[in-house]
């Protein structure tokens, strides 16, 4: 976007931040009052007195504290905006022993307390803060994300709270307690503050994507300059860009000559304003003008939260005539080559001004961008342009087609674009892919009338074709698919077997460390090696017996005799499922420690009866894994997904060398998961961070239920394997990102917005 537009959006965000901080302060003091009231009732007598004193102080001076905090935050925010790319703050890490004497004790104390609160605030809404950091970096064309350049960073709030308390609280003990209680309250209430800030940017088309990379940013900047050169009539402007400018100029003239009305209830809506649009308001909230700028109008058509413009209602006869003309063009494209988008617009040049004309022009310009998108091979772009007529018909029937990325028409365009970019112009797979794309496009041209399911069926068929193509033509995929699919199949079985084992072991005298090992680690060996030799399930009775208290000397002697062979069997079982040496050694060391406690009679007494080896063999020796596995197949624990250890186990059992990426420590669900998984289709291209550089890989196979993902790269014999949790974690942190910086349709809209902005600026 143009810098002036970015400045206007930033100004709106600053206004929201100041308003939101005031709301945050009120909620913070209310929550702190309740917390102090609880302490005054339940704490020790001395703490009760202090809590009551602080609560009384907060009730008498809370308004003054909030006012001071808001003034301090406003000043800090203004300074932060001026110094976005300059870190003038002395951080705690900057203090050194030889300079500490030059710094006042008060400054050191403040920095320590503020940093302590800052860590808590960061953890409170790490996801939204990360999105804002990325948005600010993208706004400034920066490929590196640095929190200190974000004027909305939580440091400012922590500093405002600390300084506000220091200014009005004289007693040190009261100040410390109030800071602790108010810090906790601010942390709890912080989420809504950052969510609203994100919405300010995202509702105006500025979204944090996995695209903070110099290549994408430079590409968009070059395109902006190309638009501006063509708009200003510079002699060296590209001829094709001149044609696009001319078409957009015609549309600009139409909207300036035509009367548009904003629906009631839209004006003044906080999330309905397009980028930079700040119309003057009459009393009552309605805009004083009714003729939008071109950029404003374009934004409204392609943004779900954008303003909806309505012109004079179209005559049904006109719509029928237009649909008939488009149907004829659609039929022509079945047997003939694609028409250039601008040529199709010329054939509809007699269409009278109105909302239909605007939709026709905008969709035509979008397909003109698609025809010139350098990320895609030329032949694939031409096939995409054959969809111009049916897509336009769908958009004229329902404008949501232009706004809903989840709707079938847009999904098909984006899917073809991603597959083409991922396979690449130099791949031998491009020719069969292009043949299939040509086939499904022809099916759409033959079948589409009004039902969007035609687009959805075409996407499904393309997905199936790509899955089969990669499995048949890529030897790495063909070799690895049985292991990938088996890991997913085994996951519910493993969860069911672990539950069944846990239920049986809870009625037996077995030490907790051994129960955890059996249900968490050894169950994997039992399930993954079921039906193979050796049968490691037979070791279960000996494992349980070895972790029971040994009272008689002969029992301890029998255990000592058993341990060497048992250790060898355990190590072999862990090796069979591909457990890494360090992890296997750590697990065995835990068991050695347990067995030492058994031999030294150091185990705590158990209320459950001990069982002999023979009794345990009778109980567990013929344990039937088929019963819990059958329950899993019937739907019990069917939602269980495999993790790193399960993929590693199956690939090891199949004798395949693969790099299985580690799972995150905490696999938490996020609202962005569905958006990230939309990229996870077979054939799509990705970039993997390796030694400070991104290397291209292709997602070549997706396991059922999107439970596992197999990546291959040219010249790499060992594939990369991700569980779902590992894939989402890698995409969130940016170590793995889609090859495209945005979906095809969204890239086209960005180009159109840039052109509209350039024309508005030149008007």
C-alpha cells in the first residue's frame, strides 16, 4: 500500500490503542479491587490489613491512577511512533558492572520491575502480539521482525503502570503490592486490547502473513512503481500496464459520474472502513459525500467487512442478457483457446453503467493480473483465464464469491495457482498437471450454470489427481506412503491400547515410573510391532514384576538375574521403532534408577497386593491387543493423531530413512490453524529455513485427516515428515512457509488495489 494510506491506517490504530488502553485500565482496577477484597478475607492477618489498605487506596485514588496511566501511555505511544526503527530505551541487558554506579538505584529498580511485568504481558497474548509485530515489519518493508519497532508493544503499558504508581503511592510496601495485583489484572485483561488492534489493521486489508521476506516485498514495490509510471504517463512504462491503467481509468470515471448510496448502519462502523477512507461526517454519522474513490470502491467489493455500495437496481432483462452473453463466451472457451481478459471486456463494452458493469470490469482486471502472474507457468495462466466467464457469472449471481476465500469459485482458482507454483515450470510433472487442469476447466465450462458445486467438484478431482500423480511418479513418495499411512492408522489404536493398559495396571502393584514407561513408550513398541517378530508384547509381565517391591532375598536375586537380559530386550525394542539413542538411553536410565530403588527396598509401601511372575504372566502374558484396536476402529479415540515418535517408529519399521520433525512442547490449538492448513495440499510449494536461508521443498503427500505431511526436494533422498502439531508450529514461527506469499486471488486483489490507489493519487 501507499505510504499515505499506511499512515492513515496507523493513525486509526493509534486512536484505537489509546481508547483501548483506557478500557484496559478500568477493567484492570476493577479486577484488582476484587482480588484485594478476596485477600482481605482469606489471607493472614498482616496481609489482610495491607490488602484492605491497598483496596481503600485504589477506591479513593483509582481514577487519578488511571488518568496518570493514560497520559503516560499517550506520551510513550507518541514517542514510540516517532522512533519505530530506533531503540532509545536502555534495556536490562545493557547494564554492566563498570557503568552501574552511574545509574540511579531507582532506574535499575524500575527497569527490573517493568521487565518482570513485560514478560507476563508477552505471554498473555503471544499470538496477537506476534501478528502485530509482523504487520509493523511488513508495513515498513522489513524482512526482520523486531518487537521494539512495534509502537503497540507491551513495554509501554508496563512502564505506564509503574510510573503511575510511583507518582501517587508513597508507601513502598503498598506500591509493591499494588504493582503485583494490578500487573496480574492487566495480564488477564490484555487479550481484548490486542485483538481489537489486530482488527483495525486486518479490516483494512493489512494482514500478517508468512511473507515478511525481501523477495515478496520487493516484487510488490516493483509492481507499485510500474502502476505509478503508467498512471503518470512516463515514456518507459510497460504497454500492458498502460492498458490496465486505461481500463481502471474508465471505471474511475464511471464511479465519479454515478451516484452511490451507503446502506444505513454501515457508516461509521469501526471495521467497515477501507484503507485510508475517513469520510467527513454529517450530524448523525452519515457521510457528507456519496461518491467513493476508486480505491475505496475496489476495497468494498473484495473485503467481507468492507462497505457495500448499491447503485440503482438493475433490470432483470439486462441481467438475463448479460448472463446469456457470458454463457455464450463460456461455451466458446470449451473448444477454443482462452480469450485475453481485456478482450472479453471489449466485447461487453456496450454494457450500461451500473453495479453489473463495475463487477464485470473488476473481475476482468483480476484475470488480467492472473494472466501476467510470473509465479505461474504461462500455459497454466492461460488455462486459468478460461474460467473468466463462469467465475464472472458466479460473481454476478452472488457478490460473496469475490469476498469469501472459502467459497468454491475462489478455492478452485487458488488451488490451481498453488499447484502450478509448487510443481514449477521445470518439473516433468507440469505437463500431466496442465493436462488435468485443462480437463477440469473444460468440465466447469460445460457444466456450470448456477450451482457452485461444479467448482468444488473440479477442485476435488484436481486434488485426487495430484495425490495419485505424486505417488506414482515420485519414487520417494511411492516408497514412503505405506509408512505415512500406517502411522495415522496406528494412532487411534495406540491411544486405545495405552488406555486399556493403564486401566489394567491401576489394579496391580506397579510403581508409577514403570506405568508411565509402559503406557507412554512401551505401548508404542507393542502396537507398532504387532504381528512382527520378535513379539515384544510378551515382556509386559516381566516389566510389571520388576517394578514391584521385593521383600524376600530370593526375589531380589531373581530380579538381578533377570535385569541384564531384560535391558537388552528393552533396548532392542526401542531401536526397532527408531527411537533415537539419547532418548532411549534416558528412558532406560529411568528404569535403572527404579530397579535400584526396588533392590534397596526404597519404594513406598503399596496398598495393592503383589503378584508373582507366574500370576502376572497369567494375567498379562496373553494380553489381547485386538480388543482395544477393534474399539478404536469403531470410533473410540478415533480423533487421536500421530506425533513425531509414531512417525519415526513406522518409518524405522519400514526401513526408510526420513527426517521426522519434532513436535512442539505444548501443542495448543489456535484460531489460525484452519487458515494455515489451507496451504497443506499435495503439490503445493514451501520454503524451509536452513542455515539462515530458505530452501524450496514440495508438499508431496498428505496423510488421511491431514494428520501427517511428507515433503520432498530435488536432490534430497530423505523426505521431511511433519505431524500436524509440528507443521502448525513450524508455520507459526516461520521456519516453514508457503512458496506463495499470498493465494493467487488475493495477489490479484492486491495488484488491483495498488492500481486504484495510484489512479486516486494522480486524480
